[in-house]
C-alpha cells in the first residue's frame, strides 16, 4: 500500500511550503483593527459582541431562564421582541434598540446587567457600532446553540459521563450528559428529568446537602464557562453564572448551602454566593487549571486542586492562601490532580491524581512546613494502572472508591479506609525534620504510618476508562460511569455489577452529510502559482509519468503524479500542473497539482497530453465504498500531521501548547490517542455528537484557535477526523505501519533559476 505527498523545488532549493493561517485577535471592548489603506474592519458579532453578551447577559437571558422574554443565546431570538413587545435590537438603529437603552449608564448606573457593574464605555461603543453596521450574525454554523428544554439532545451514541452524584435521600442519580444534566432514578429504572441549559459540556454535578437543588459546572469549551443551579422538584433553572472563557470544573457546596465553589481554566478557584451568584472569593494561587474544589467541614476554608500538581488550602472569609496541602517536590503528582473528596466527618482529603495512586491528606497541617516535605500525607493506597479521574468516600468514611483510565481500559478499585490518622509525638518530631536529614529508620516509620491498615477490598477491571464514581447514601451501592456511556451499579463488598444501563435513549446514527462525490483532498497548502508554460521556442518530444501505473485500494488513498516532458533542446520540464488529463470513466479525478484521487471502483486509462504528445497511465481502483472505517495510525495521524497539529511549532512542541501536547509528528500513537480521547475526561472528543468535538471546532476555527482554521467541514480531512470520532475514537495498534519511504524522481534536475521540479514521496505500508 502506498501513500503520497507532494514537495516542490523552487530555484535550487528544496522548500517544503506549509501555510500558516494568521490569527486575527481582537480584544473584547476594543475597537476593530483599522486597515492600513482603508476604514476599520466591521465589528464581528461572534468574536467581539457575543463575548460581551455571554459574560454579562446570557446568565439571565437564555432558553432555560428567559427574563423579560429576551433570549440572548440564539441570534434570531436576540433580534426578537420581549414580553413588552419592544425589540431588543433594531438593525442600523442603536438609538431605537432596547439593548442600548438598558446598558447605557445614567448617573453612573445602568439597568443592565442587573446587579452588576455597568459595561465599560468601549464595550458599549462596540455594541452600538455593530448595530449601526447592520447587526450582522457571523457565527460559524457549527458553533450555534442548538438545544434547549423544548429541544433536548438526540443521542446516536451514549455521551461520555464526566460526573455522578446521588441525591441525599437516595432516590435519584444526577449525571452529566451532552448539553444537559440527567436526573435518573437511582435504581436505573428511568429518567426523572432532563435539565437542558446553556452549557454544552457538563464537567461536574452536585446535589445540595438538603437535596432540593442541583449545582452544575461546565460550559462551552473554548468559549465560556457556566455555573447552574436547578430547582430539582420544579426542574427549573434558578441561577446561571457565566464565568471565564472556557468550561469550569469541580463544583461544590458549602455545608450551610450559602456558597458554591468551582475551579476555572484561568488558573483560579472561585467561591460564589449560592443565591445571587455574586463572587465572594477569587483565589489566584494555582498556576494551571483548577479541576476540583471542596469546602472544609465547617465551610470556613476551601480546598482546591488541579493540573499544577497541587492541592491548596485557602481561607474563604479573608481570601488568604494558607498552605499547599500536598507535597511541592518537583515531579510529585506529575500530571496533576483530577478530583477531590472530603471525609464526611473530618478535614481529610482524598485525591485522584494522574500518577494513579489514591492518597489521603490532612487539610490542616500539624507540623511545621519544611521545604519539599509531604508531612500532611495520611495514607497512600496501592496504585492503579493509568490516571485516576474520580474518587469518593462512603457515608461512614470507612471505605473509598477510585476510578481510573488507561489506553482505552479502566478499573474501579474499592479500598478500606478504616484507620486511626492520629500522629504520634515521635512521628511529629520526624516530620518536622528536613527530609534529607531523616534517618533510614525514621523514613521507615513514616512509611509504616502512611500504609497502615490500607487494604484493597475489591477491583473491577473494565475495557473502558472510568471517569466518575459515587457512593449511595446508604453506603451499599457504588455508581460508576465509563467512557462507553454506561452506568454500572456495584456492590461495595465485592465490586459485582448489580445493574448496567445506558442512561439515554439511542436513536439511529445520523449519516454524515459528506458524500463520495465530495471526497476530495484540499488542492494544496501552497498558493497557486502563476500560469506555467514551456520555455519559449521549445517543443515537446516525449512525455513520461511517475508512477507508471496506479492502484488504489480504498476511498482515502491518493497518489501524487509527476509528469515530465522532454524538450527538443535536450532539457526536461515538470508539466504536472499544466498538462491535460482525460479519463475514460468517472472513477478518479486529478487536482490542479497532479493529485489523483479515487471516486469509484474499476479500471481506466488516464490520457495525459501536452504539445501533441501523449502518455497513457493504467488505473485500478478497488475498495471504494460509501462509508469507510477510519484508522488512527493509517488515516487520522497523517491528517493531523498534514494540518500541522503535531508539528514542533504547535502541539508537538516539548511542552505542547496551552496544556495540550501530542507526540512530535505522531511518532507515539498511544500517547496521542490518550491526549485526544482520555485527557480531561475526553474533553477534546465528543462521541455523542462528533461535530461538536472540541478538536474539530478548533481545527475549523469555530472556536478561537491560535493556529487558525486548518480544515473546513466540507473537506476530506475533516471527514476523516469526524468519522474516526463517530466510530468510537479507538486505536488499533495492529494497523499497518510505514515500512519504507522513497522519493521520486531519485535524481531531480533543476536546470535554471525559477524552474520547478515536483517530487513524489512514497510511503510503503
């Protein structure tokens, strides 16, 4: 099997041309950039106005909570009339638009946003200017809001469930769906409610201590974060608080229900008033995303943890950072902490970390801090394979459960946590020493303490990663959610599955809109050349083509043709880009750069002509079907390389980009699939709705992307990536790999400055 790509020679140098799409960034509230030779660019609704409405208005004006009858999450409804009959926006007439009347301050105060600081003057002027210019909607089609309570999601595959929580009375099980939170009957017998809000991705769900309310954290990846509070009985959204420009994580209630805490992708932890949504605390002590939060037993302190490999203690009232609970030794907890759970009666914190080791820490230090110490560690449990994404305490605090994921497999481990955590006087003395000065016997005593009475009670290995676990209030059942979308109800004593069910109705899969006739490869990332011709005064004496025959075995295979003309002056010329191509049948097509692509099955002869000379190329095509199975190694990895995603200047860099790292040029497919499918509980891949996958929204520019738009929804590259996701985003390590690479022609000739020689790189599998 052969794969091909093109390289051009320009002058006497070989130059591999990669297109870089410029990212035009305009700050919210700033005027549009002026053109060098002309008036300023028009204001963009999607890039400039929408973020202002998102941050200030959409919490109260969305389908689930349309105050005044105005909805600002859907453009058509934004342009409509509210309960008063007055239009929110009148195109080209800002003075007649209710929105402008509401946001312009009078004597320093504005009607909207309600109870918040008025918008900044540059923000108001930006909105005014957008309306004056015609109030145009430039939102990409695949970034528009599609769902609400009246139009809930329809599932063709189960969603990846990132969070679970039992109601305090044990009657219900809340779980994260796609664009909604589902409240299921706790025994798995059916759905009790579907709570569809603004957030597309739900990261965390938590019942209030009295069970009457449900807090939800999530958002639109790469666009906004949102905290929701729902009245469970009424199935009504009572509060929506937009936060930051990406999803928010790890929502938790204070014991008295007066506060909510969340972690954010801007490296902060926030505490909000649970009634008003007003921010009480913004903790800035982390230096990477904060993924989970939990309050102390009396609610005076917040414990937060995240990708910076630390759990931190903060006093809520004063906002004072108190301590790093976990060790700050370099390399400790490498990969970060995904989740926290607090002991039901004590200030002891169970952590789920990327190193696969469940550990319990004391929230409040009992020994003096020493650089690099780990003195707050109480117990360390036997390691699990892979990364732990979720942990939970039993109601009596004597048992813990952890769920892990590793390369498409996972496990649920149940451990005994019934021990005395008291520090002896001698242990306090040892822990207050510098670690380097502790004697071997003292280190042995510390090790004995942190492993005492630790026992693995039961384990359930699975062929899917586990992202969420929870104990029932009676302590008799564990609910676990895996990346196959199933909920498993387990016995606590032996991890036996009592019941397994998919919590959503599954409809027949939607066929991709992409058809065989559209199966074309982007012509090139190289700008089209000026019209090429033969050197003046020369004539063609013969034509040669490489390869001399073409055999394609699937819909996605293609071959780079190289057509050379011998001239009457003895020179040779590359005529690939301006020769004439004629097929007898419609089973193949040729791009402007000589890429021959499959269209259908059969045999044909391609006639290539120029200057009265012709060469015939035999073609055989088989295996072309309406659908195909996309393999990561054979199909997806080459596309990611072609688009530049895993280049050294992008996510293939040593540290990746913005927390997302891939192997350089795809040399490690296991690592790459783990990063795309498993990292942050499948943040980048949406199995339930492939087109909403973050990796596709980024690649198409539907959400902000520093690399710009790398492909389009009607291109073959997009189709290959989407198909792989729709089929489950799996990795087949037995897939054929490249065994040899050859370059044609083997002796390229560039006769003079400005002449070109196209090349063909052949990879044999």
